[in-house]
C-alpha cells in the first residue's frame, strides 16, 4: 500500500519525500483544487520531477477542477512540457479534460479525483473502461462500502486517511460559488463552512465545520487487508513539518508498527475517524474551526493541572469559554506547585500561570517545540533512497566489470555498465576478497540510491586496488542516475487534437421542471409543462444503490446515467458539465439526450461551447443548492441557518438522511428566454424544492425577481 502525499510548495515536496512518501500530488501555478496554495512554476515542477524520479517517487499533477474550453486548451502548453519531462499521472475531475488528455498524451495515467464523487463499483468500473488507472473514493464512504467496491472492481483505489474534511461531498459544494463567485469546483473555495452560523433555534457556532480526519493503526490495517492500493494525505496548504510528520506516521503504520500520532501537535482543530465506521454528528466540531492546538490541562483559577507534557519553548494560547483567543505566549518559565524554574513538566503536575488574561477558560498548546525540533533534525539527516543492484566480475587478465541496475516507476529495467582501464593482475601478497568488494560497493554515500549486491564473481588472489573499486562504483552510479532520469522522457511532436467550436443554431425552447413532491408536479402540469423530472440524489453510495431511482428521466449522478432504464435521459446540472469536451464525452452514452449545463458556466462561456451533438438545457429557476452533505445537520426535516453576513440558508433532510443546503434567494433568469434560445438552448429547467403551488404559479407568470448568480459574471 502506497502513501500519496501533498505538496503545495517545494518545501512541502521535499518534506514529503524525505519522510518516505511513495507518490506526490501537487499543482501547477494557476491550476488545481488548491489554487490558493503556493504551488510550483513550470521550471520548479520539472526539477521536482527529476528529484522525485531519482528516488523512485511518482508525481501526480492536480488538475482536479471543472474547466472551461479555453482553459483546457491553455493548460495543454504546460501539460505537454511536463508530459515530455516524465510526469507520471494527472488527477482530474472534469470528464472533458480527461477526454482531452487521453487523446493527446498517450501513456499518461488518469486518476479520478474525489471531486468526481465516484462512490460505487459501477462508476469505478466505468472509469476503468474509459482509460482511468485509479479513482480516489469519497471520504464519506464507510469501510464496508470501500470493501464492497474493492471486491467488485480492479481499478486502483485510493483512500483519504487524514486531513481536512469538507462538510459537503467534494464536487457537490457550490456555497462559495453562489455567495461570492469563488468556486470550490475550480480551486477557489472561500471555505464558508468554516464560518459561524446561527440556527432558527438560536444555536450558534461553527455548525458546518467538521473535525479533521485521522485514521489510526486499526483503520490502516483494515484497508491494507482488503487490498487498497494507496492511502492519501490531505495538506497541500499545511506546513512542511505537518506533511513530514503525517507521512512518517503512516509509513510506520503500514509497516505494522502501532505508534502514537504526533500530527495533532502540529495542526489541530479536532480529529476523528470521519465516516469510516458510520455517519455520526461526532464528526463535527462546532466550537472552533481553525487550528487552536491541543488542550493541555484543566484550569482552576491560575492553576493548570496538566494532561500533556510541556517544555520551555512551547507555544500556548488562552481561550474564553466560547473558544475566542484572548492571547498567547511562548513558555519561557515553568513553575509548578512544588518546584520552580523547571525545564519541563509532566501530566499530573500543576502549573502556576501568573499572566493569565481575564476570562480564560481553556489553555491550548498550539506549538510543540519537542515535536518540531525532532522533525527538523530528521529533515536534515534523512532522505528517501532508490534501490539499485550491483554486479561485479573480476577475472585475472581481464578488465574489472561492474553493472548496476534498477527499475523506474514504469517498471522498465535501467542498467549501466563500466569496465576498468587496466587488466586485473595476480596479487603478490594478500588478494582482494569478495567481502571487501561487497563492502565498498554498498558504500554509496551522498547519492539518491541505496545499494544491494546481487553478485560478485572474482578469481582467487586477484589484485584490485580499493581506489579503482570506488571509482568504478562512483562512475557507474552517476551514469545510472542519468539514464534513470532520461528514461522518463517522452516525445510529443504531434499536433494537438482539439474539438473545433461549431456555430450555434437558434432553438425553440421548452419548459421543464424538477419537482420535490406531488403537489408541485400537479402545479406545473396545470401550467402545461409536460417534461417533469423527480428530484434525485447527487450521490449514489455503494450502500444506497437500491434507493437510486433508475426510472427517473434525469440522472443526477453517474450511476443513474449508466444504469437508467429509460431510452432517453437528461443529465443533471450537478454533474458539472462545463465545456464542449465534456459534452462530447457524454454524448457517447447512447441514452443521453439532453445535458443541463453547470450553473457555474457564465453566458459568455456558454456561447463558447458552441453547438453540441446532444441538446443543451439550463437551470432558469431554483433555490441554488449550496451543499449536499452525508450528515443529518438538522433537528427537524427543515431548518434555517444564517451566517454573520446575514445570508440565510434552508437546510433540508432528504429521504436518505442527507442534508441539502439551499440559498434563500432563488436563481431566476426566465426573462432571458429569447437570448437563451438564440445561443442554442433547447430546454429551460425550473427546479422546485420548498415552493408551494401558489408560489410556483407566481414564478411561471413572471412575478419572480430576476437574479442570475454566476451566469452573468462567471466564477473564479
């Protein structure tokens, strides 16, 4: 089982490799689902590829966002450079981008991002059938679901085991997009889930903020036993020390050592096992949403009875009963009840705090000097090494021969051979032994390799100076390194295959409706709307497949599209189809007749898509769905929450027990019908959630307020 580690900067990249990561995922400046991370320039990325490949580590480029046509074609310039330089794989969310890569970069692995929300074996097998090598499953799946998928598919499976959890299914969160035009699907999420909210029952706190995920020994052994190919760590925006510590922790767990985790001493907003065992409200941390650290004791007045060891140089922060920061300091003096001027204090001892801010309820350690010092020491002293094998032949009267070999990440054999300049002579006194040669060969010092000796064949009583053995070894290792790096290079001189835009054809559009109940269905039928869809579920989890309606004429998840019983179907807007390449991909599914474009596509970008083989539809009315969550977040079936800026959201629990969060102000572009027809839109879709028949009548009669959200300005 491999470890896939994050690298949002070159420092994090080095930390991950030094800690023992097998694979690295990282972005290129301006692209990927963590565009706010530092990320790497093209030149830095090339250097990183060589550095990783010299150590047997794979590198995956994160292009795991929804893209517009112009962006797909723009990324091709840099992608071609990285492809030629030896990039191992690309992690994608967008089916259109995947199609473009498959057609233009042969041999480049495709990995399905967790943003694709591939949550069952049918979807996983579909990805395998269209050329994907690996899929990253959603964090929301339980172990039993993961196990069931593993039994029914042979595509490589990757599982997130640590780091931040999104409250919404990845790829199905639009809150940041609809509120401020910063799309999580495009790597620009403003993280509204980490803000404070108030419910209608006046419950206040971080109502949408989960704890971080951290699997332990038991969870890793379970994943290992069922044959999961790789475990993935989140943290492209976390500090290098966090990355190093977390990679090192999971390396030890995979090897069978049940060691104590130390990641929570570096970054901590609460940890749990997420959804591994079951969905639970224990996943949430409603008290605080940022890194506060670890509580170190119980406070009584100015006396702190320690639960954690503390040393000089630790950083501590003082919090109120509402977890508001009141101050903080580095520990430069330790006084306990029975001793003063100590260098450290242990659990059970009582610390005397003299400069305690008024109102302090909790004391947290937000910087552990001991843990960070140990990591800094390791970072300076260790490095990941690539295994190489030596063969040596020494025959009297012949030149000494040395061969060294290894496998690159594509399992290709790479070899280097050298011979000595002079012939081997017979020793006058004591001859050179096999043991001496073996010892000198594996002493490869400050290189990217660790060596083993496969064979040493020598005649008895040969004379072979140590200096010659060392020089041969240095020269052959240097040649192997050059050959190893060059083995990743690819040629790519063919002209890129691009989908040319076809001129738009004006359409006469029809009205259709997505309804949530029978009353709404009757209301739209009375208005003369004949094309009516039932509201579906955004995600088809492995454990809920029997609850997915395969007779619905609209597919709101990939499973529903693949297994649908109708002759013609419409793909829902939440499938995030945003470019002509994605339209082209899904037109290959025989049942697909119409596609509702993503509500993150602006009018201008919609025109750029051009005419398509299948019909284009657009959501013209609906309360924007901001999130689709696995958890039940409400005490009632319907609740209202409000953020500190006054934005209100309706939280609805669906029949699966999931919560769906909707903005209060509906999207409404019904008045743009003529324009939409002029740019080739065949179907105008109205989506109803909590609307009454009277409200539906008003909307259909044009009494609703015009609100275009992202259609006018687009999203970042």
